[in-house]
C-alpha cells in the first residue's frame, strides 16, 4: 500500500475508533447493554484478516515471488483484505450507532412521507399488493433486495482478482461517507417503516423493523447484534448501496452490465420489499451521488486523485497501480 493510501487507510481507522468511543459512551449513558459476543467475533475476524493480509504481503516480497505476476496478485489481495477488515468493523459500529440515534425520539415523519408520495402519484399499499399478486415479480424483487449481502461479499473478490482493488478502496470510503450522510438525515427525521405505517403483517415485513418503536419508547435493555435490524427509512440505504455496488465494478466490463441490471431491480424492489417510501428511494439516490462526489474530494485531499489512461485505470494514491514496481 502506498504512503498516500496508508494515510487514508489510517483515517478510516480513526473514524472507527471515534465511532467505537461514541457507541460505548452513549450506550452507557442511556443504560443500554450491548452483547459483546458479536463484537468479539468481529474483532477476531478483523485480526485474522489483518494477519492474512500481512502474510500475503510478506509472501509477495519474498525472493521467490517478488516482481512476478503472483506478487501482484498477493499484494492486491493483501490490500483488499485490509479494506474488508476496516469496512467490517465500521459496519458493525455504525449499526449500533443507528440504534442509539433512534432513542433521541425526534418527531416521526411517516405521514409526511406518505403525503409526499401521494403528490407524486404513488400509493404504497396499492404497489405492495400489486407486486404480491404477481408471484414471479415478487420472487424477482425478493431475490434482488436480498442480494445486498451477496454483492457485499462478491465485489471485493471481483476487484481483487481483476487487479482493480483500488476501486474497492473507493467503495469502502463511499460506504463510510454515505453512512454518515444517512445517519445525519435520519436522526432528526425518523420515520417508521411503511410496513408498520400500513399495518402489513406478512412474514418478513413489520417484524423486521419491530425495534424502531421499542427503542423510541425507551423500552430497551440489551442490544444483541445478531438480531439487529435496519431502522433507517429516510434515506434508503439499500438504494445507496445499489448505486455504489454498480459504481464499484464500472471498470470490470464483463460483470458491469450484470450489476447494473441487478441493482436497478434492487432499487425497484426497495419500496415493496424494504418497506420504504418513494421519497426514501429518491433521497437514497441523492445520497449515493453525494457520497461518490464527496469521497473523491476526500481522496484528493489525501493526495489520491484518480486519473485514467488507455483501457486500464491508473490510480495515483489511494491504492497502488497495476505495475509491480508501484506495488512495492
């Protein structure tokens, strides 16, 4: 990892540290007990990942491997695993922080969002039951909506093996920036899920967001991370991720069209299969664009401006370029 890449990578760990301190301080103040077993599991996985990354880096620098194609792959994998580790830690801490912000109990705005949707001609219950009446479409939407976890795991692998790990670094930074934007908006403008607002009791609907009112009302004592839920309605983070997923693989020509199609369907599925209002989706699209722009500004501030030449992207800064000499 280059010196400039190291600076921005260190910055992500400063963010993680600050977020961990905020979670710990806030949860203690409100008497919330956080189940430590999951956090210990995340920390263990992180340490193991960083150990594997160090081993791959050492192997790449060994006499039998240095300045070979294998060394390039090992260095790419090492950098990718390091970014995976920081994202895993951030996502776990941000999920806790999301719960803590719900306890602030700002005025809930679901009715406002329903009225705003109506002005756009969107009737949420009608859309939900229209999709449910078409099992084939319901199945496609369900698959697309649930694909987020799969894509989150697949994208670093794709970018590592195609030697585009620098774009995974971008994705991680965009994920962190987008999360900050989402929490900044969702905290003062909380909204119950459309599932709850319209009293939808089908399997996998209102039960998936039951913690929202539990934490708003102060009826909480312990937070178990294995069963944590996404409680943010506005903006839709699934919509944000759909854009960032496709953007991350934009230079991998063979898979980019597949990711474009999958994530268009994922965005389309967000109202009916995520319990989101149309304005949640619109706000999510805006946040995704803002996150991409802001992340590039941030990387430029760290000396990581992106330039392109020929058919391969060459990165100055955030992660090393393809040439073996740049990877040392």
